């Protein structure tokens, strides 16, 4: 039995993204998909004294068909600006000091040229902080057939999956019968029922970056995520 999930890479994503990763045996970054502007690929939200703020990695979009892995960083000092913003707004969080050195090093060494490399670097580091040991692969490692559902199915088959865990947004297009015909069960991630945790700055917000949970709850962060059953 082997369960996999396939998602486009996001920058310091919210807790639900990491729950999908920890729910599967192998996780695939769908990095050869088209890069989309004003999306989660290169930005995420944090809480600040002024309310929710986007941390956005500046990128260069040269063509409409450009893939995520082809997308380059356009401002080489972005990482210093992001770390300064995080440090200013989370300095008084209960567990900021526990993660300060690790995140500072992560940001100040984030000099990679491509967005997909940055995202994978941060995902790998945060997985380690959360104790997540799931194998991470990239879709660009494989040659795949055309078609939204067909490509996902082929990835599942090449990785020997018996179960495909999908995000709920894919319910609009995923061709479940072709998975069933291939002997692969489709499961849907459920993002409901998350408990609230201690946050700074006003009303509680679930949809912020995972860094908010780590800085506020430390090693207890995992208790505010899903109970995983593989």
C-alpha cells in the first residue's frame, strides 16, 4: 500500500499543505505546471500589527506558458526583506527564539536563482522542524502524457501508488473513474475542524503561513494539525 499526493509548490504555505505532505508516503511537487501570477507559488500571508500582510517573492514572468521551475527570482535581496518583516512581527511570539537561528540562516542563505528551488528549500526545512519524513519528488523528474487527470494518474502509476490523496479544489476537474479503472483509490483532503491556537494581533486566522503556528506554538505545533492515518 502506498499513498501519494501531488501539489504545485507554494512559498511557506499554510498548515494544511504540510498536513497533506505528512499524510502520504511520497509527495510530488508539480513544478512543471504553468506558473500563475497572484497565486500561492511565490507568496503567503502572515499576521502583523497592521493586519494580514503578504510576503511576496519577486519573480520574472517572461512568457504566459512559463512553468514554475522555469520561474526566476527578480530581486536578489528579497530574502533579507522577508526575514526582517518576520523578525519584527514575531519577536514577541512565545517560541520565536527557539526557531530564530534556524529561520534566519534559512532566509539569509536563500540565494537560489529559481522559485521552485526556494520553495523546496523551505518546505524541506520546515518538514524537519515538524518531524515530517515524507519523501519529496518533483514532477519534472518524469516524462508524462498530456491531460490534467492523465498526468496525475501517470505519476501515481510510475510511483507505484495505490491511493492518491487530492486537495479538495481538484474535485472540479479530476477524472476519478480513470483512477478507479487503474486500481488507484482517490481520497480527498479535509481541511475542516482545525483547532485554534494562540496567535498575536487580533482575530484568529487559519489561512496564514505555517511560520505563524511554529513561532506561536513551537514543538506543540503538531497538536494543532490533523491526526494522520496512512
